[in-house]
C-alpha cells in the first residue's frame, strides 16, 4: 500500500471514529437530563423498550454497514465497479425485507411483548420505535456502501445529524408528554414514549441526508460500472449469496450480543415478580442497571465500536492483497489504542463511581448507593466489551465470519445459566452485573485465542495490556487521593471531581508516554499523534 493511500485511509478512519465517539458522547450527555426527567421507573420502561428495539435493529440494520462495507471494499479492491453497484441494489432489497419484518414485530407485537416483559405501558415506546427500525435498515445499506468505497464523511455527518436531533427532541418530547399526562397512572410510559420520539426524529433526518447524498452519487456509481473491465462479473443471485453469507454471521454475532440484555430483562422481571418486591421497585432497579450503570460502562466501549467500523474496510483490503505484515500492524495499533483508552476509563469509573452518580444523576434518591456500587464493581466490563468488539471485527474482516458467532453463543449460554443460578441464590440485581462482566470476558478470551491461531498473530501482552494497566492503576491511586484531599479541604464535590479528573488525565498521559507503550510510528497514526510525539520529545520522554 502506498504512503498516500495509507494517509487517506488513516484520515477517513479518523473522521468516522471521531464522529462515532462524538455521537456516543452526545448520546451519553442527553441521557443524563432525560434519565433525571423520567425517574427510576420511567428509565426502567424506556430501557426495556430500547433493549427490545436494539435486538430488532440488529436483525434489520445494525449488521448492514459492516457487511456491506466488507463486500463492497473487497470488490473495489479488485476494481469490480459493476459488482460493487449490484451489492448496493441487493442490499437495498434486503433492507426492505428486514425493515418491514422489524416494523411489524415492534408495532403489531407491542402488546404481546408488554405481557412477556410484565412491564405496564411498554407498548407505547415500542410502537414509536417500529418505523425507526424500518428507516435504519436503509441507512445501514447506504452507510455501508459509502464506507466500503472509502468515503467515511457521509456516514460521519449522518451520525452527527441523527444524534443531534435525537438528543434535542428526546428531552423536549419526554418533558412535554410528562407535562400533559402528569395526572396519568402511566406517566412513566408516556415519558418513555417521548424519549423514543427523539430516536425516530433522528432516524428521519439522517435517512433524508443519506438518501440525497446517494441520489447525487448515482451518476458516479454508473460511471464506475461502465469503466469496469474485469472479466469476472457476478449476477444478482451470486451477489445476494455473497451478501447473505457475510450478513448472517455478523447478524448472529451481534444479535447474540444484544439479545443478552433483553434476555436479562425478561429473566429478571419474571423471576423477581415472584418475590415480595413491588413491580415498581423491580422496574426501578432495572432502570438503574440499564441506565446509570450500563450507560457509564458503554461510553468507553463506543471508542472500540467506532474503531471496529473503520477497521473493517481497511483490514479487508490488506487481507485481499495478502499483506500479512500490514494486517498484523493494524491489529496491534487498533487493539493497543483501544486498551489504552478502555483500561484507564474502567479504573476511573471505579474510583469516582460515587461522585459520578451524585453529580450526573441527582434524581436517583434511595437508589444512589446501588448505582455507585454497581459501577464500582462492574466497570471492568468496559475493557472486555471493547476488546471483544475489536477482535470480532478483526476475525470477520479476515473471512473468519463464523468464529465470533460460535464464541458469542458459548458465552451467552454460560451467561444465561449463571444469571439464573445467581437469581435463585438470591443475588438479585447483582446477578445481572456478574453476568454482564462474564459474558464479554469469555468472548474476548476466545476471540484473542482465535486471532492468535488463525492469523498466526503474536500478542505483545506487555505493551497492549500490562503497561496501560499499570499506568492506570497508578493513575487510580492519584485520582482517589486528589479527590479525597480536595473534597476534605473545600467540601465541594464538583471541584474535587474536576481536580481528580484533570490529575488522572495528566498522570496517565505522562506515564503512558514515559513507558514508551506506543512506538513513534504508532504515535503518528493516533488522532493528534504528531502533536503527542512532539510533546514527548520536548519533555524528553
């Protein structure tokens, strides 16, 4: 690969990764006021509805950007423009079928699902999410095609547009409906419905943007097809077969990931409703677990998800050219970058769990201690989820599509058995926490082993895992000490939190540079890596 091509891929990947992180940050920030607005019970209804929606979204569209980009990038790498165009056409047909299926499941099955989950008012947010899942199926195809053709900017813009509309309208609609139905016995249901209206609005605006962009690209796509001089031309059935064989493993893998959350909701609800606890308390506990705990843990995981999306087309292109050295380099740099972010985030979440919940979610009330303890005990899941996401993308990008599916299925089976056993043992909400840590731990362990065996890749455990962990542990001690000291002197939680956060970032960054965890080449490839390298040289690190 030429230096110019590498730079283009790096810039494009950085754009999409930055947009993914930015949108996740927006999603995280708007959920804070909405969580405080909905209350614990409303968060329970909203999170259960969103868990079901995420499963249908996985079936209809979540796998499409990765699958379409993989198939398209492979054909473009071979200069098969006509075949790449046929992938787009077949993908849109697939989106129509799966989008219609997910719409019918959510809209017409809403009352049935409400009975299964034993959550009153669940049908309202589900019916709003039905057309959202339909639109996202087409969004997935259009985003996947642009990513596979080496253009990440449209996807990045559409994600930002989607999340901005989502954030504003979710809060406004939730507030408005809760104001209108303030005297209703199902106030939580109306609030959750308002939150999902924002999701629908974001999908509509993002869909319109991508549709206009793709319409303007049609002449270019046709020109690429006419210039295609490749002797190998695929007919529609062959393209459909290639696409389905790529989509199915990704769908199964991601569905297993997502279905774990909604299975947890079903098992927990039905088991706990057989105890002496009131249904509102049970739903509130689920709301704390799904909103406060999962929301914080998933924030660093978003970096891994964004990097996985940008990694797929690049690693496919290198794999098609049989450039094993380039594939190995991309694995090392991507995994190392993710661990350098996920590990200190996990340590920081554990150390500052109490002030985080106090500052961000003041409406928790009696559930504050539970939320803080859940985050403190389960923050390590962020590391395991980030690693499992990246290694899954690596295996799928190198044509080992079924391996992550098998690993996820094994982990899910263990996860379900473990949660049921812990619930019977009386662990309550802690059963879900333990299961949430164990599931990605098993997946990433099996995935790492498969990458090592199938790709003949040697893991440099010291630089990838050990050095960031040691730096993060030192950072955690400093962070806790600064927080305790400033809080004792000033008595202001916010001031102590800010001081601890700044100290943690400074200490971890300096330790990471001093330990030479990243080589000069790897540093240059990081976002703002050139500035980091010059900073390290200036300080003689």
